C-alpha cells in the first residue's frame, strides 16, 4: 500500500496502533493492586472516566488531592519505559515510510497524559514530522479535514475513528491495524471503507 507522492502525509494513531497501551495499563494496575485495590475496582473507575489520566484515576479511587500529588510521581516512572512498549517493528517501519513521506502522530485523549506517553517513546521523535493531540470536543476527522486535502493516509485501530475521518475528510486513505494480541472485533466496513492489516510491516 504505497503512496506515490513524496509530499504525502501519513497520520498514525498512538494507542494500540504504535504503542502497547494494554501493557502500560497493566503496569499501572499492578502498582494500584499493591496499594490494596482490586482489578474490578480499577476497571470500574477507569471505565467511568471521560478521558484517562493518572490524576483522574487516583481521584476516582478515593485519594485526596494531596495524596494524588504525592503518588503521581511514582506512576510517572512508567512513561520512561515508552520505547519498550512500542509494538513490534514500529520504529523500523515508520523510518522506512518517513524516507518518502511525512509521518505524523494523531492521538486522542487527555493532552498531558498523551504527551507524557509520547515523550517516553524517544525512538519515534526523529521520525515524526508533527504531533497532534486531540482532546474532548474535537475529533480526528476534524483535524484531518482542517489539515487540507492532498495525498493522506490515516492508520488507526478504531473503526469509530476511521468512520469519523471518512465522514469529515473523505479523500483520506484509511487503514485499520488489528494487532492480534488485542483481539479486536471485526467491523462491517473492514475491507470496504478501509484496508485491514495485522502488523505494521504490511504498510510498506
């Protein structure tokens, strides 16, 4: 799936596209379990959050503002492991794509939290032409629409995000990445509105 124009842009989602977010959450959960919380309790609080962040999670678990401030430094150690949480062959494959095309990060969520995760993945920094952090009230489709037309490819694991981009920026080529380890559910538009790959190497 090669794009011909050397001025083409590739936009990559972060979580479960380039980054093993599930393993990251597992590290955090293990810390919380060591403080006496249960998996169910952590899951219920996380599910209720509009946008995941350490401070929001800790507050939801009942910690005071002072306790959150004290504990949050301990959790930030996990950001520094970012490079080992990149999914297999991500750095090598994006480096190849970046030889001919601009690579951009396009991710959604709490901006400080997403930036901290990205900052920990220093292997990606020389590759990315730009980083775009989308927060509540905005969508990836709006961001790509506003970035302008051209030869643009967008890679994401989420069919909801892909549908949003299709609606708002229909000129964008869509690719859904379904890493087997995440056991993602098939969508009726798989293979129709977008191509599907199961590893990052399939993009080149």
